C-alpha cells in the first residue's frame, strides 16, 4: 500500500445508524469502492462493489474524496400502508467520489436504525446534459452459509398472451445462494436473506419513476455476489431501451438494505417510503376501504347485469364502499349501459372501479377495453367520461415489463387519473417501488401469484397458508399488495360444492379454515381490498365471519410482527385507532402455540378470539391456555 492509498484510506468513513447498532463501512482497494454492512458487530453484507457506467463516463472505479453527514428525521404521513405516521431519526451521508479521470459522482446514503439505502447522484459537468446508464456494478455479497428466500425474474414474452414478466412466480425458501435461478435472469425484488444465526437482510429498491427502469438482482456470482440487473431486451415486445436515461444533474433509484437480528425490522420497515417524495400534489381526496368483485369466483360469465347487481348489493349489504367491475364490461354494457349501472351502484352507496387492459404493442391480450390506457389520446377522454359518471378508480392490467418506457406509462396513467379523481390499481404489473408515497392516487399492485391462481389450480389452494405466512416478510413488506383474498366458499366457483352435471362436484377446494381466511384479511395489506366473498356467503358463511368482514379495516396506524418464520407461520399485529387486529396462520405440520394472554399483555387490552372450535369458526374471550393452531388453520384476535 503506497502513501497515496493510505491517505485515501484514511478518509473512508464508517457510517452509523441513529442507535449505532447498524454500521456501514467502506474500502477502496485499488480504486474499487466497496461497502459492508454490520449489525451489532456481525457482518450481514460482506464487502460489495459500488459504481456504475454511463455512455459518457465510467464510474466503476471510484475513490472517496470527502464525506458530508447530516442527522435528520423521517417524519411524514403514510396513509395507505403499514403505519400512518412515520417519525424516526436518520443519518444522511454523501460520499463525494471521483473516478480515475477526476469525474465526480456522489454516493448518497440514508441510514435508519435498521435500514441502509444508497443511490448515485451524477452532477452536470461541462456540456453533457444527459446520460444513459449502461450498467451498475452495485452488488450484494453475503457471508458463507447465507440462504435466500427468492422468486425468479421470468423470461420475457411468455405465459398468458405473452404478458410476462409480471412478478407471478413461485418462491424458493431458505435455499443456498450458489444455484442458477429458474430462468437464468436472477431474482425480482424484494429478496430476503438469512445470514445463518447472525440475522436477516432484505434487499429491494425504491424511488423508481419515469426517470429510470425497474431493476432486479442478477444470478449469484461467486466473486461479486448479486449485482443490479436491468430489464431484458425482449421485454415490452422488444420496444424501448434496456438502458435507463436521465438528465443531469440526476440520480438513480435507491437500493435498500434492511437488517435485523430478528425478522421484526424486515416486516416493519418503511425505508421504501422514507427516501422518496410525492411526485405531484393532488387537489383530490381519496377514500380507501373494502370492495366486492365478481370475477374472482364467478369469473367471465358474471359480466352481466344480474350478477353485477348481485355484487353491488353484496357490497351494500356488507357496508363496503366499492365494487370492482372487471374485464369485458365495455362489450356487455357499452358506455351508456355502464352509466346506468354506475347510477344504480351509487344509489346503493357503492362506488365503482373499472378494469382496463394496459394494452398497446407489448402482448396479445384480448380482454377489453383494449388500447385505451396506453394512448393519451384515448385515455384522457375516457378518464373525463369516468369522472363525469362518478367512477372512482381503475384497475389496469397486463403491463409490458420493467423498462423505463413502461415506468413512464405507469406514471402517466397515474398523473392523468389524478386529474380526474381516479385511483389506480395495477395488475399483471411490476412491484411498486415507493409509489404509496410518490403518487397520491396509487392504491396497490398485484406483482404476486394472487388469488386468481387458487381458482385456476389446486396447488395454489394447497399453498395458501404457506403464502400467507410468507408475503408479510417479503412482497407485502415493501409495497401494497393487491391479492384479492378471503374466500368463504369451500369450492372456489359459483356452485360452491353443489353437484354439477352427472353429480360431479367441480372447482378447486380451499384447504384453510374460516379462521385462517379471516386472518388473511389482516395479513395481506392493500388500502382497497377486493375481497373474494360471494353473494351466497351472506347466508352460507358463519355470521361471525360476515360480521368480521364488515368490520375489518384496510388501512393501519401501526404494524408489528409478534412471531413467525417465512413460509411456516406468522403472528402479525396491526392497529387501527385503539384496536389491535392480531392475525395468525400456520402452514407447518407442527401446531403453533399462540399465548393470547401474553399478546394481550404486550399490546394492552382485552381480546376477542376468532378461532376454530369443534363446530368450526367461533368467537370467544382469551383462553387461559395457549391457543393451538394446526396446519392450514389460523386465528384473529381483536384486542380493545
Ligand atoms: Ca395476474
């Protein structure tokens, strides 16, 4: 090591989170800048590269020139996910770096007690006013013995009507890292890692808007670990570039690392929202709540007036504010017929969401309306019409992937929709990356193997409890998740077990108890929940279940993990006002013991327990002995 590198090494900082248990340190051996993350002195992210390369400047070799730090507070209102008021200390640090040619780049860090996020900020120097980013060398390496909870990035232009990638793949749990991903394209965010007995790490990204592409993690490389990977050229039917481009000065999205000795910080993190800002102000006010939805169980055949009226009446009977009217409404009713149906719904106190395909030049979708949301010339008058008849939101489906071109489409749909007081739900879509705070009319995205798959295939019913014990640690912890759950039918079709032709019983079969289904209403979080209840449930489901589904909130003031292990079981507490809703589900063969008295003592209050008794779902006060929750069973504690 020469004198110069010793001098340079001397300025490398060690950044500490506010309570000093999280530390990020740096090394720049020979001009390759690496960071490392430790919690309570244990290394959770091993030395990993920083840097990026643009078409103009190579920033893959960087030296730190100086560092600025600032203590600040993340204080803001978050009205639709996890916790309503965020208020915690943070450290903002800027590593002023330069490449071997003296070209400047800032690596900006944001540390909370459990999160370390970073992004690159490129200044404008000289004539160059814009750049394309060709690749990022940002990497994530993990200590020996680390296992991953990961879901692969799909091939492009495969699946239903060539609509993938759409973040609808299975997970591999607790698996060694040195294996090829299913498609060889790496893994979608968020990615969870267990560093042996030392702790947990969740890696994701946030702040992705029209000025960048959405990224994912590459396959694992023994030397570099996982690196940030851009979309595939084939996505969006080959249209649009893989390289993101932005004007200078400009910044990349944030790469986020959440760490903990246990899983509570993973489930409770707000880092996806801490480092982003609203992209536009709204003059509208948006109301969240529950919704009925005929398509999920009654499917395409329910796109007729009688069935839509039945689901409007279901929403009204439940006191739910919304109905989602899914694909094909334009062909069945036309715009004039829809005006009449919306009028009927509103006369019952129920507001309407309408489905659209995102369709343009990126897939083969025929479900209609098509070719409206992709085209501002068609989209704007359509949104004016929706506002004029009192429609409150849209569900837009089947997007083209993760390229910057598609991120631009999401942002433009959201922005135009806000002009007309319309909320937006996205399906067949990418993961939201901070959008709950960035866009005032954003509701939630699918980006998960959602409830529709339980209607399509028995294996998804068999996996229902596993998924409910998984997503609060992963998909749903970084963003609102439009799952469409809570089935009270035993068979997931209209007949619900009544024999069809030849005496046969059709339909996939639910494996979970009613108590487990009620738990799903709390475990899965979206500010508007399109639940899978059917009109017959008003009379054939337990009254206790119906009463609970009338009552359960869809937004929360606070979220706390009580216990759990990803994919095995979970006990999760969410508070609205003075009431805690504690939801438990067990996917494992071993019964889960839930000490209700201990939960009462921890959260404060008296529990009403919804659980599985001898005759099915029952409501009772807290039992003295711990509740025993069998496989595919669950429980909800309502603690006041
Ligand atoms: Ca889907």
